[in-house]
C-alpha cells in the first residue's frame, strides 16, 4: 500500500481543512514541535482505513474531534499495486458524549466498493491483507520501539518480537492441540459405547431373522390359499343372514295387515247420507217456489217509500199550518211594537236636544268656571296660551251642574229608545223569515200530496204492503233454513264418501306396502270383500316367510362354523410360528413378516454401522495420538527460539538491503553468535561493531531500516501467515 494524498478537517489539532500530498515522495518524515499534530496525521490515515485510532479504544473517535467542531472528516487516497482507491469517513457529534461514524465510503475509478463504515473496513482488510491490529503493529510502528528493539538484551528483544509478530499463536496452538486430544479421547469413548449398543447385531442373529421371514412367508402363502374358501363361506353366511332378515321383515310387514273395524258400516252410512241429501234438496225446491210466489205478490203492490212520504206530508201539512198562523201573528205584534218604539224614540230625541241646548246656555253663562275645569298644570291656557302654573280653586254653579245632569239623562233615555227600535227590527226580520220558510214548506208538501189519496186510503195501502213484506220475509227464512239443511246433508254425505275413499286409500297403501310379495288383485266392487281377501292372503304369506327365515339362518350357521374352524387352524399355525397376536391371522402374519424384515434390515444396518464406527474409533485414537505429540513439540522452548531466530535472520536480511541504500553502501546489519545486532562498516575494511556503539544518526538509520524491513516482510514474518 502506498499513500498518495490525505485530507483532514476537524481532526484533533487540525480544526481547519489540511491536505498532505505524498505522490512525489519515496521517503518522508513529519517534523514539528510536540503537539503540532505529527501523530494525528498517522492517526487520521489509520482511521480513514479502519475506522479506529491506535491510541484510543477500538471504535472510540469522540476525543479526536476538534474542540468546538460538530463534524470531523477524513479522506485518504492510496494505491495498492497499480490501482488507486479513496477512503472517506465522517464523524458527527450527537451530543456531549456520543458521535456517529456511519457515513463512510470506499471508491475506485468512480465505483463505490463499500457504502458504510463496516463495509469500508472489510474491503480495506481484503485489499491490504491486514487487519487493524496487524497494521498498527507492523506498518504504523509505535515511537521508539525499534531503537529499543535494536539495543535490548536478547530476552527482552525476544519478548518484543513476540508482541510485534504475534508469536504467542503457538501457545494457542498448544492449547488447541491438547483440547483436540481430549476431544478425540471423549469421542472415541462415546463411539466405543455405540459399538457396545450394537452388540445385538451378529451374523447368527441376521441368519435367524432371515429364516423367520421364510417361515412366515410360507404361512402367509397358506393363509392366502385358504382365502377363496373363506370368502365363499363368509358370503354364504352373509347371504343367509340377509335372506333371514328379509324374510323376517316381510313377515313383520304382512302380519301388520288387518281389516279395519268400521269398513262394514261405511256402506250403510253413505246410503243414509245420500237419502237425507235428496230429501233436503226437495225441501229447498218447495221453499224457493213459495219464495218466488210471495215475491211476485209483493211486486204487484206499489212502492212503500212514496206512500210513506205522502202520509208524512198529510201529517206535516197540519203542523205547518198551525206554525204559520203563529208566526204571522208574531210578525203583526212586532210591527205594532216597532211603530210604538219609533214614537218614543222621537220624543226622547226632542227632549235630549232641548236638554243639550239648556246645558250649552248654562256653560256660556258660566264660561270661566267651565274653562277652569279643563285646565291642566304645566299645559297652555286655551284662552291666553300661557302655561298654567297653578290650578285655581273653583266651584261649579248649581244651575250649570243641574243643566248638565238633565242633558246627560236625556241622552241616555234617547239611546235606550234607539236600542229598543234596533232590537224590535231584528226580531221582526227573524219572524218574517220564519213565515217565509213555513210558506215554502207548505208549498212543498202540497206538491208532494199531488196525485195521492187522502190519509185514510194511504194508511190502508201501507197495511197491505206491510203484510206482503212480512210474508216474503218468512218465505226467505224458510228457504234459507231449507238450504242450510241441504248443505248439512251434503256435508254428511261428503264426509261418508271421504271415509270410504280413505278406507280405499288405506287398502291400496296396505297392498302397495307388500306389493314386492305379489299380493292378489282387488275386485274394486266391495270394500269389505277386498279388505278380507287381502288380510287372509297376508296371514298365509307371513307364515311361509317365517319358515323360509328359519331355513336361511340354519344355512348361515353351517357356513359360519366351517369358516371359524378354518380360521382357528390358521391362528394355531400363527402361534406355532411365534406370532403372539392372532386376532386376524392374515393381517397379523403380514405385520410379523414386515417386523421380521425390518429387524433383519436393522441388523444389516447395525453391522455396517459397527464397521464404520470401528473405523471412526481407530481414526479418533490416531488423531488423539497426533494431537498429543504436537502438544509435546509445541511445549518445548526450543521451538519458539528457533522461530524467533528465523524471524530475526529474515528481518536482518531485509534491513541490510535498506541500510545499504540509506547509507549509500556504507553500512549493513548482521547478527553475532548471541543474536545481538551488529553494524558492518564497508568503508572501514568491513569492520563489525555492536549496535550499541552507533551514534544517534546511525541509530536512527538502523532503526528505520529495521522498521521498513518489518513493514516489507510482515507477511513472511507473521506467525498468522506462517500457520
């Protein structure tokens, strides 16, 4: 992996956007005072790739967000081989103690390879072949570790190398090897127990099971050979039972047929009903003839209503004449009273005028007193027009008061006389209207009596009509009674006929109910004769059917005994063959064959399983031996020392090439017999001296060479890679 460009904003000391371009540098160094942000640049590079910062707990990012900033942004362009990639991560604060790192992406040539934080980390690990822990141990090297690594004692250097190269994996391998040995022993023991569980499976038991299958198969063939005869006997038994049941059913149906008790009396009842109907019909004819004669007699007489009206007119005429005379007398009386009241009203009017004139003269004489009575405090005076402030104290003169009283009495008398005239005129108008109405009624009655005889003749005619109508009503009642009697007689006849029809239908139903047994035909002439014939035949047929049922049951019993004997023989054969349940020999034998075949198959399968389990036990035992041997080898310290020496040799080989390049061919690195670092000075006759004697600059070059060699050869040196 080669860095190309780093852009950061809001990251630790870099509050504002900063860009670092690595594209033209093969080697570079970050130089600045403490706190300038040198380590922060390395942290930002590592965070862009893995989303974590080496100096902080894994996943912790909030402490490196610049003070006063709500967002941190890092972009890192890098190359792997000839392909360039861009990793971008953004951190946003969610409060004082929370932040989100979900926004992240990894791109290559405008293609998004991953679009979230976890996806970017996984893709970077795939591209670089290093996880976060490996990267921080071998690429981003802790400050001062390699200078101390070069000068340390061999034991301390060994501990540091174990830490850097993760060589403690061999300890884990030792633990895993011991665990596998224990697991192999446990599984081998369990498999041996399974072998014990399969001890029933032997060649002898398989041979016995196959022999039992052959025996049971032969028994099954014998049972199958007996099956046709059993089917025949079962069918004979079934048919015998069915014939007996059918015969019993037929006998039961036939024995239910009995001649009804009322069949003999039905003929007499219907004959009596017919005779009664004929007699009632004759009475109806006679009653209807009488009714017609009396109706014709009434029709010859005049209508009753005009005569009733004429007789009523005779009576009304006398009443109206009397009322008319009284009304005319009332009119004459009221006319006299009207003339008298008119004279009284004229006289009262004259007296009222005279009294009014006297009052006016008195008021004129006493004008001041008259006006003073009408004054109102606060209102203007009718004479001077000025407001009245105080009413004067006045007294009405006696003559003025007397004149005003006479005028008031005279006006009242005149009013009473005028009201009397109005009353009399109203009563007179009513009386005249009454006279007119009575006269019109008298004229109408006279018109009604025109062409009619006198009251005596009318009374005689009405009496004749009354007698004819009574006779007609009596004839109608007689006719209705005769018709009711006829209807009752017909109903009785119909009831009798229905009874006969029901009895005939009952007979037909009884015969149809046993039609399957071929009953004799009916004469259809006499109901009682047909019933008796059917009943006699039914009794004889029932007796014959019951005898047939006895014969059928005997045949069924014989078939069943033979079938039972055959089945008993089969059951005994099953018992002899070792079958415990012999309820159904055929099915029980088939099940026994199936069970025995399954047992044979189980034995075969168990034999195969025992063979496989034996092989597995041997493999597990071998695996346990190998795992224990591996554990013994890994437990020895010599193995770890050998691995560390190989790693140091490889590391020195790589560092020598880099050291020669950095020192322009002057220095190279080597190891002495105690595996301490030494420096070969090629410009001083290849003199070799301990690394402890190097100056500060030479120490820096040697440490840098070791660090770069470690970075370049990490895949070769790493214990994870080796394993």
